[in-house]
C-alpha cells in the first residue's frame, strides 16, 4: 500500500487555510463526499462523537449576519476555555502566521484599525459560501473534542483532494450559545469550531502565503 503515501503527502503539503473564497456554491454531492470521507477518522472506542451542521445558500448569509451581530454585541462564551497563553515556539508560530497575513494583505503592523477589520473577516467566514459547525456530546468532554479534531483534519484533506478550500476556525466557537440557538442545537452539544469552505479565490492576496512547519527534530523524540 506504500504507493498511496505520495498522494497523502501531496494533500498534506498543499492544504492551507483559505482566507478568501469565490461565491460559487460547492455541489451538495461534493459536500457529502467530503463529510463521508471525514467520518472515517479514528476515535476512542469508535465513539465517533462528531456531528456537523453545514450551511448552504441564504442560510450561510443568515448565519454570517447573526455571527457578526454577536461579535459586536455579545460577550464571548466558548464552551471550552481558550488557551491561557502560547508559550515559546507556539507563540512564535502564532505571531509569524499573523504577520504573514498582514503583510500579504498590505496591513502595517501598527495599523490597529486595519488589523481589527481583518480580524472581523473570521466572523464573516471570509466570504465562504458554506460553513460547517463542528459539535460533540458534552458528556464526552475533552476526549470527544480531541476525536473531533481528527474529523477536522480529515475534512480538510478530503476537501483539498476535491479542489475545495477550507479554514478551521476556533474563533467562531466563542459564541457557542448563539450558535446553538441559531441552529436549534440542544444544550448538550459542545460547539468546538467551524470550518468555512468553498472554492478558493486564487487571486486574493490573503491566499498568497503559506505558513512554515516545524522540523522533524522539533516534534519527534525517538527513544531506544
């Protein structure tokens, strides 16, 4: 089965966080294909804790408007606590990514107003025609959330294989109560993240950069 590895490596190397989309909808058959493939992700005890709510057409715009209103008027209340900090290399990578984005779209580091406007693009879903809301059973706690992370990765790789751009967004989960109310989800569903997706806009500067990745010796600790 080693002949499959080059294809997997190509998908891993070419996937990126898409921050500008064309307005064209993704065919429903393609979305179903992506979700079905992502559902093959491994999970503890085969619990498969993930569920995904996907918007189409006008519903995407209704959610986009509701989310933007929440950002401007509500207090963030994520179901899971945000990281307390990003120490060491984690913070350096986070900063590098932000600076790459600002440079790509022509925002000076000191221009706080422009940076704030760019940040709002998260809640406008970067203009994507679809968004997937990922949620899991609250009683499964952090392990349900961890398993759902595998679904997110599989979703992004399957989408890449089909020419669909994605960006996973933890920021959207800051407004978990509003999201549950908007989609009529029960209180026992943890809102974990969103994935905005659609056809990438190849000419938008926000899609012109790629983040760096840690070298093998930074993540691999062989013993014995």
